[in-house]
């Protein structure tokens, strides 16, 4: 479950304010209505109301490297604010700085990186991270599974924490008790070791990936459709077929949507196995870190 459900949050705040009102009633009932008891009652109310304010004042500022693509960056921003509000109540929201990379030029940097030339991509990512640090970000999340391949490099260069999306995902899968997961994402994410090795070696998971033809198809849908805001039912059906095959033939018990655009297309209702939405998982990890819950 992501953070706390609405019902749990409502119950928590109801109990908190209920306790405050009960304390006020007892103070007035036992001691009578006098200046001291009225003052004590006001202190209880103020302490209750100040609890959320104190939590908000201690909140860290989240720095988001976004724009890769802007569609999933929107989801990060929405989810983070909703999650903070669920924790603090009232009209509280997250402290966020976002630098949105221009995706057209960046996609050219990615193609160079796939061929082994990381210079342009590294320069773009470090520039984005430095801008966030100068703006006051306390830590950074890179709103892209693929670009998290540079997370440790960014952290070493910029010297503020970078929360790796695969760590958040690995922890979430472990908590579910699932041991074998299918990994869907860009070709780079599915084929390179930075993501699979982290899940397997650090979190003890078995990771299975689509076959070569399926990987080509998934990659083309991500870049040619999802990143340009095209959601096609035919593509959804094919993704579901791939997931079902991995479940039936490869033993996948869950599926990691290892591209932050895929959750725009595939929802839990579409498949039989448990879905791990890395966008939501990463956003939750950032909010927990920002609210000092980890």
C-alpha cells in the first residue's frame, strides 16, 4: 500500500482531534470553567494544530530531474503532492523543485549513450542536478528508470543524495513476498545490468525479461507512442499478452513497469499478476525521505 490509505489518514486525524476534545472536556468538567482551564484547553488545541505545521516545517525539498518524458513528470508531481497531503492533512503539499529537460534533444543524447558515448547525456544530467542543488533541493529523484543508470554518478558529482528508483522498487517487491518479477522498460533498461543486477544481487529477486522481438516492440511503443501522449488499445493488448506469456512460461509472479511511461498504459486491472508501478513507488520513497519517515 502506498503510504497510508485515505481511511487510515482520516481515522488518524479523527482520533487526534477526538483526544484533544476529550482532554478539553475533562479539564473543564473536573476543574470547572475558569481562566486556567480555558487556557489549558487552548494549549491542547494549539498543540494539536501545530503538529502538522511542525512536520511541514521539517520537510525536505525534493528535486526532480524531469522531462524524460514530461508525461511521467506530471505524475511524479501529482503523486508527491497527494501523498504529502495525505500525511499532513489540511492544505499541505510537497516542497518540490523540478528541472524539466527538453526531451527532443535529450533523446539524441540517449541514442549516443546507447552506442557508448555518454558525454552529452552526462553533461545534461549533471547540469540539471546542479540547477536543483543551487535552487535548494535537499535530494534528487531522476524521473526516469533508464536515466537512473546515472544516479550514482550524479550523486558523486553533485554531492547530495539521489534516490535510486531500483532501490525503491526492490524494497517494495521484497515487502510483497514475490520472488520472480518480469521487467518491462526501454531496451536499455531491460538489456543492461544496472537495473537487473541491482534487483537480483541487492534484493535477492529473480528477474525475467521479454524476448528480443518483444523488447523491440515495447521500446518502440514507449518512444513512438507513450512519450508523445498516444495511448493505443492495441498496444495495451500486446503488452498484456507479453506479461501473460512471461507469467505462464517464465514463472513471473509480478511485473515491474520499469519505464515511468508504461503505467500510463498498463494498470493493475489489466493483468492477473501484481503490478509494481515504479513511478508511484519512486514518488512514495521521495515523500517518505522528505518527511523523515525513513
